[in-house]
C-alpha cells in the first residue's frame, strides 16, 4: 500500500476540497411539528429529506467539533421513537467554529444534505447533515442524552447485507436491519451519543490522533492482542475507530494490546479513513499492555536467512537510519540476504531527475555496521525517472543487501532499467541472463509500479534465485464500510497481471532446473488468501510460506483495526520440501504507535 501517512495527507486535501456541500434545489420547508431528527435520518442510509429545507429541528448538543475542515456539532433528540432503525442524532455542519456547547438545547433550521467523505468516487457511504444552519439556543446546561452502549452483544456477527444489484451493488436504499448486520447497526446510531467500555486496542495510535479498538475481544484474536483479517468475509464486526473532541496532546499513545479502561463516550461519526468512528468527548484511561518488539532467532551455520523489509520511503534526509539498522541487526539477527522495499533516491522527493540511491543505501549499511552488524554489500538497478510510482520524485526501488561473509552474489552484466532478464540452461542448471536483472520491465503490468528485481546468490555452493518485489498498491479500492457491498477492489487487476508475469518467469527457471531454489518476496500489497497470491503460486511453482504460521500470527501490517498480510515470502517446491523451513513475521512496527515503518519485516530460514 502507499504509506498511510502519504495517503492520509492526500486524503485530507480531498476532504478539505469536498467539505463544502454541493448546492441543492430547495423545496418548501418542512416544519418542526412534523419533522424530528429520526424523521430526517429515516430507515435507510439516505435521508428522505435530502435536499430539502427543515425548520426548527429540536435537539440537545452532544458534541462540538472545532477543528478540521468539518466543523460543526451533533444534536440528539432526547425523546426517541420506537424504531431501532432510525437514528436520533444528526451532525450540523457549520463550516466555522460553532457557537454552541454540549448540553445546549437548540433548534436548527437548514438544508438536509448527504455528504460523502472523500467524494463520491471513493464509494463511501454518506453522512446525513444539516447544512447552512440557523441555530437558536433555547437553554444551556441540560443533561446530554444517555449514551447507547456498544458492546459484543449489541453488534451483530454478520457484517453487511449484499448490495442491491439494481443499484450497482449499493446498500444505500436498503432498509436498515440493525439487529442483523453490523454496518446497519452502526448506521442506525449515526450522529448519536454512544459509548464503549474497557476495550482492547487493535490498531495503535497514528499521527492523526486516532486508534482502533474492538468490542469483541475474542473475534479472530491475534496472538499479541490484535484482530486478524483472514478472509474477505471476515471483516471483524467489533472494530471501531476512536477519535477525540479534545486536545491532540491529550490523546493517548496506545499500542496494540493496550486497553482503554473505563468509559469512552461521544457522537458516532463516519469518515473516509475507516468509516464509523466514536468521536470522544470522554476518553477512557489508557492501561498499557506492555507489548514488546519481537526478536527472531539467529540462523544456524547451515541455514540461509532471507528477509524482506519495507523501510517506508527511506531517503538520506530521514532520521530513522539508526532505528532501521537496529531492527535489522537486533530484531532480525542480521539475515544473510535482505530485500529492501521503498528505498528512495539520493535526494528523496525532490523531483530533479536524480535516480541513483547509493547515498541512501550506503548510509543504511554504515548504520548497520555501527549497530554491530555485518558490512553488507548491495545490488540494485536504478529505475527510469518517475516511472515506478510511489512518492513523486522519490523513485522508490527494491535493493538486495547481502552479507559477503555468508553468501556471494553472482554478477552477470546486462541488467538495466529497461532490459528484461531471461533464463538459460547451462550444464543442466538454470542461469539468469543478467544478475541483477528486472523481470519484463516493458510489460504494461508494471506501469507506474516497481519492476521485480531478480538476482543469483550462492550459499555453501548452492545457487538460490531471489526475486524482490513491490507490487502495485491498493490505492483506489473501496473500503470495507463502502456503500457498495461487496466493495470493489479495482487495484487488484494490476496485481493479477503482475503475479501472472512473475509466475511465468519462475516457470522458466523451474523448466530449466526442476529443483531450483527460488524465492519471491517483498511487499505484494495483497493478502495470503487473495487471488494475487494464488496466481503467483500458480500450480505449485511457489508457495507463500507465511501460511506455515498459525492463523493468529499471520499479519505484517495493521490497518483500520485489521491485522493483515501484505508482505510475503514465497518459495519453490525444493525449499518447501525442506523439513527445517522456518518462517517468522517479526512484529517490530505495525503494532506500535512509534513505528519507523508501517510494515513488519519477514524472515525465512532454510537449508539449501
């Protein structure tokens, strides 16, 4: 995926642009003696009053948002109706700092609007709002309506209804069934004051003062406190994002496995960064769980240790070199071969035609030596400027590090950014026509994406073919909370083409040498159960070794409350048959608020 930080900055820009609600044609006003908040919300996701003016809608202010591009406040009717499908709360979008306070009894006149966070192209659900408001404060200091309790018993186990095929798969017009589906349940509470209690953190605090908890602690529980996403149909209904109406400085720095003890309470919002979010007016107390960064074991003398590590847009100006080096030396125990992803060029995001990355790589190698590790050597191929995607100007690429005291690299001339590496058969063994070389770089499968880097290594006299990957990101996919169910995963089309091209190349190696040791590894930007992985595995040419782990340990990335696999190491049959194959997903980043990358590195040990 693109860096969560990079994606979020871009999305925030979109949010600022999209915050102004589109103009609508007004009809005759709907008066307060007939229109209450639950009438506005209705029994579907879209208000029956959308585009209409309403007058003197009554409610008590439950929360005030004074920051960001979506300033406003929430009101709730203290006298609910008997229909569980209709929310009693609604957001009032003011655009400027509101002049109300929690506990104010108000009437609001304005236009009902359906605002889609991030814009309609995202496929997100909409938020029912009252816009262009005229607000009258009737009294202050009133009790805020009691919070609805969200817990494991209230949230259904089924995630969502199937979308209406006549509406392109949208669920917007379907009548809510809050006792049957989790997304319907949360939608029936949109804008209302809600609370959770004693909830475990399943995604650490991010730079935007957000975290995720679960109200279902036993739902697909990970070994270290998270919630594991193991199938497209296992979305994990207990996940809920937590934000705060308070000062950013007061937001807790939580790691996975910590607990928000006591009550966390506030309005239930919907945003483009994960869907439903409890925007807390009262936060629980952080109870630290004491999670520690993992350390893998050191490879034995006869084992080859191969690792993959996405170092998240590393360039010479970053301050994370010492931390990355410490992770490689101490937590990964200095693997013999390391495939690095997201190594940027020598001046990072400055887009001036620079493509060389020797300063970036050598700075990391020097930091590894300073941390007590080996003096790695390295191989890579510079990309064509601005052709491989990622942060503009950064020219990210994959790089091989290898410890020359343990393994040698077979250099074979001819590899460059545009020449395709091939496979020949020499004396009964497979050989690359160039080492390092890039796989099929002219194939449109790699447009604006990183081309795979292939190289030959020799360990204790045995050749090992290693292919370093960074497949196309998931950018553009609809979220799990999208109005379209199931969500459209448009980005996987390119990854399927990439997996097909790489599987074809691996087949060429295995046809030349049936028992060749082949490793394809890196940030595949897709799950171990995905079609991308299945295409890459083919008919047994490769196998994703993370599947050797228990399901509770299969994750390399933590996104919106779901621990999931994006980074993989796939092996050919000769390696898979090795009874001593040992795989470890080393959790040093994804579960922690002070992460230096959003990915966890992976290590494979085997005996060639």
